[in-house]
C-alpha cells in the first residue's frame, strides 16, 4: 500500500468533485514530476482514474439536477469520434502520445485567460444581455454546431495529453453557454461529459500498454471518497465562491503549464 499516492488521489478527488477540473491537469503532472511515473504511463493511468473518479461526482451532481444532458450529448457527439480517430493514429504511428512543450504553453495561456474570464463572469453576462435580439438568436442557433466542434477539440487534446476533459471543457462551456449554465451546473455538466471521453481514451491506452493498474487502484482508494466530499460540499457553495474556486484552479494549472 502506497499511502502518499492514495493521499494524492484524495486531494485531487476533492478538487475534481468541487470544481469539475483538475483531474488530468493536476494529476498527470503530479504523477510525472512528483511520483516519477513515465509520461505515457501517467497519461493512460490518469484517463482511467479520471473516468472512475468523476462517475461518483456526477452521481451527486445528477441527483441534485446540476447536469445539462443536452449539452453533454452535443459535446460527446464530437469528442468520442475524435478520441477514436486519435487512438487509431497513435496505434498506426506507434506513438505513445504528445507531451510537446508548445501544446502545454498554449493550454497554459488559454487556462489563465479563462480563469480571468470566470472571475469576470457576472460582467460578461451583463454585456451579453445588451446584445441585440437578432444576434442572440443567431448565437443560440449556432450553439449546437459550435459545441460539437468543441467536443472534437477536447477529444483530440484529452487522448493525446490526458489534459482537457475538465479544464478545457470548463473553458469552452463558459464561453458557449454564459447564460444557460450557472457555476454549479457548469461543474456537473463538465464532469458528465468527461466520463465517456476519458473511458474511451483510457480503453485505447490500455491496448497501447500505457496503464499501470496497481497505481490506478491506489489512486482510486483516495479519490473516490475525495470526489464525494468535493461534490457534496462544493455544490452548496454560493455561485460567487464556486466561481472564484474554479478561477483559482484554472489559473494555477495554467501557470504550472507555463513554468
């Protein structure tokens, strides 16, 4: 039994349950930099860890009606085919995945900008309210297509790096549905979509030999109670507090990627 690993799973589980983000963006660097796990093994193991962990979080959010299932279906329509296509490419090319510095820098910048936008969400919502009626209707009509395209991007990023299902998903939902999703519903919806995506990508990495099952069980031992704690208490926080928590997590992850 490796207690430091399980404690790491507990802390990340609380973070995921409360904010919907942090699974891949926190756990993968933690496994590589702190626990010394090989990058490709960290990616594959983290994908399965994230899918199992988030199932418990979605259970809590679903019971409390904090999941928009229509948005989940739209995202999945793009992300799952993209994940399968990426896995096929990884298998055909013999690649273990992509840990390119340029990708991490881009993700870091996007996450920091999103953290700032999340803090300014009330102001953004007020600005959206001033948009003309015709423009608002046009944006609503475009939302389904834009959401599917966002899913395609998530499927590619998550399969290659294990980062994005929660963090980048939250980024996209903030901008695609500024009026429809409250911070609590944003967390629940983001978690619900991350599960099938992480499962599909994780299953592919099993076939590529990139999963350490001993490490996976040790992480889950801590993360399962952690995500329940995070989802149970995080959903009771005021929207303003939850918004600040999401922004801090995204900003910290973004800075870590840049550094």
